[in-house]
C-alpha cells in the first residue's frame, strides 16, 4: 500500500502508514514469539524436548541447529494462559500418566439444576446419541431450554438425561430459575 501511495500521491500520504506499519510489525513479532512458546509447550507434552541432562543448555538461552523449536525455554519465564502450569526444578523422576486415567475425572460433577418441568405430548424414541426416549404423558425435569435448535434438554432421574424435540413436550419453566 505504501508503494501505491508513493507512486500515486493523490491516493494518500505514504508517511501516514509508517506508524501503522510499525504497529503491525510489532504485533507480528509478538504473535511469532507466542507461537514459538506454544510450539515449545506442545513439543514438551509430546516428549520431543531434550532429556533432563540437557536442561541447563536449554535454559541458558536459545537453542538451535537440530533441536526442536528455537525458543528461550526458561521455566521461570514460562507460564500457561490460565496460569495452571509450572515446572519445578527438582531431581524427582517424571511420572507419565496414560490419558485413560482421566476418563472418570468429571463423573462426580453435580447435575445441572432443573429450571422447570415438562410433559411429553408424544412418544419419542431417542435412538441417537444425546437423546432420551419419552412416553406420551410422562413428566420430566427441564434442565436446558431450547436454544433455537429445536431441542430441549431434560432429565428423568439423577443419571438419565438427554435431548428431546421441543415440539414433543410442553414446557413449564420455573419463574425463579429463569430469572437467575
């Protein structure tokens, strides 16, 4: 764009772009460094970083050549977006935990509170994943209103919930639950 302004001054002042170009270049550099940081985290998670014996070399500054990403990987300067990751400089051995061990991590969550009740107007055979079967006349708890997609989330008992077509149920929302 600056070239266009230089060749055709009537299109605009090329000097007016200098500040914007500097700003964009700073932003690009910031994003490049952030991308390197995330690539280093990914490499560490995937186990591609050098062994602990090479830790001192990594922390001393940028590492290059056949190493993984070129980035200052100093543990004190590294922090995760939510602040949840920190690395202690200890001699303890690392424990690798298979991902399968975390499958039941969220099983103990409290169920969503009921925001009302509903009565099934028709029988619905919930055969797809995430749906629940209902019988005409059955009364159930509403835990999530239709968000415009035509489905209402309901619960039959503490461990049995799913979606039914909104047109298959008559919903009675609890006024207090909806206002909160």
